[in-house]
C-alpha cells in the first residue's frame, strides 16, 4: 500500500510524448504504464486488513487540516546519478508546502505505528533501466525540457490510498480510499 497524489490529466499528453521520445534512444527501459503514474507521498508496504481503517482515519485527520497546493514539473533526472537505474521527473513550485504535508502524514502514521519508512522526495517515476548505463544527463534534459514546460502548474486537492497488486501482466494499483484536502 501507499499514499499518493494522482497525476493531473493535463500532464499526461506531454509525458506520453516524452516517453515516446526517450523510447527512441535505445536505452532498454521498462516504462511505468501511464495508468500507474502517481506521486508517492508515503510508502506503507504490505498492510494487514486490520490496519487499513486506522490508516484511513489518520489520513482523514491530516488531509482535513491541509490546504490544497500547486505543483509544477521541473526536470528529468536519473538515479543514481553515476550509473542510473531509474528515470524520474522532479517537481518544483509548492515543494516546501508538500514537504510539510509529507512530514505530517508520516508523523500521523508513525504515531500509530502504521508507517515503516521515512518518505522519499516526491517525484514521478517514468521507467527503470533494465541495466545501468552511463549517460550524459544534460543530453536528455534538452529533449525533455520543452515537453515538461508544456505541463501547467496544477492544483492538487486530493490524496489517494492505493493498494498495489502484482499480477502476471504487471502491477495494478487499486484505489482503497480518497481524501479531499481542505
């Protein structure tokens, strides 16, 4: 399970074009399906059924006191930088508010022993390289920047608790609960 922000539909078109453009670079990438794109706020891992309701109550408490916020896509990045395995999009605008919100979610869940790991910096994972490669990041930045700039700053007003299921055809993310921000 994990807590995430759903991706705005206005970002999908430019991001699909970016994936198509990067796919032509022969990098042997396993792309995240567009229906699985999201911005993870807190990873929870496997959750016993008995803990789902307490998680939902904690998220309802935090989201009820958090105002909506705006985010913008910033740049394309590769992790780890030396021999990348993951292709991500970083965010800008509103990230300080977002960091506080992530911390509040983490604190609410850890207070009830419901979160196991600290939140990671928010990003959108586009794909994973099947083998690490050396690549000049600035080359890919030049390809990505015009498409990322086409994505408008978006207002986020909803948080989703997802369940992740591994199926033979890949991961399926199912919405367990949705929470509106104040």
